[in-house]
C-alpha cells in the first residue's frame, strides 16, 4: 500500500464510528427493541395507548399488537388499559413489570452509548486514539519472547517507556527499531499506536 493510500485509508477510518442496536431477548427470542421501547416510554408520557401511537406515528392497532407480542411472549401483562379518560380514548398505564422492562432496556442502551462514545474504551479495542496522555517517541528495541514482546521507546531525554505487547500487535503495527511511535498512557496500561 502506497503512502498516499495509507493516508486516504486513515482519513476514512477516522470518520467511521461504532454504533449498536440494543434489544432485549426472552428465552432467545426478541422482546423489546428501540421501537417497542419508544412505545413503552410514550405510554408512560402520554398515559394513553392512542396518544402514544399517534406520537410514534403508528396506528393504534400496530401499537396494540406490539404490546400484545411482549405480553404473549412473557405470559404476563405489561400494560393495563381503562376505557374513557380525559378527552376520551381511554387510559393505558404500564404495570410494574412493564416499567421494569423499560428501565432495563434504557439502562442497557445508556451503557452501550457510553461504551461506544468512551475514547479510552475504543482505544482499548484499537478503534480510536485519544490525544490525552499520548507521548511521541522512537522505538529503541523490540525483544520478543514467546507470544509477547517488550518494546522500549525513547520519549525524550532521559525518559524511556517500556511496554509489553503481543507479537500479533507488533505485526499489525509493523513495528521496527528506529521508527516513530506514540505511547498512550492509561491508568492501567500503556498502549502503542503508529501513524
């Protein structure tokens, strides 16, 4: 790969961001995903399945069927409805179980969003490097032993950083003595990155 191709590849890779779709399963079958979670949340906010369906731009029948699918799968009620109510159309409230399911979904969704937006976690998986705690240096030596290697990096006089990484990481980074590298210092580890 030419230097120009590497630069273009790196530019593209910096614009690729991780994302995930969260859903809950019950006994290996989908139970609540984003659409159903938004519907459950709208029921809490609106107090009515009719109004929740309108807010979600779905028909009452589709919203009702989504609730029934969850209830059939669990064999328990997650919402209770009453006829009439303010402005007609009845009221709908989530049961304790319905609220617990929605809370679990929201907690998992928040956890995933936090994990995917955490630059240190992304660094740990080699997806992105942060500018914090990044030291530029030159590889002084590479000592391989078994599956691991000891990398010694001259950061600036008289500072030398040593990192233990896998041989696989050396191959992926194509590390060689005398090459410039960056050492990323974390509270629990030192990560290496190469431009």
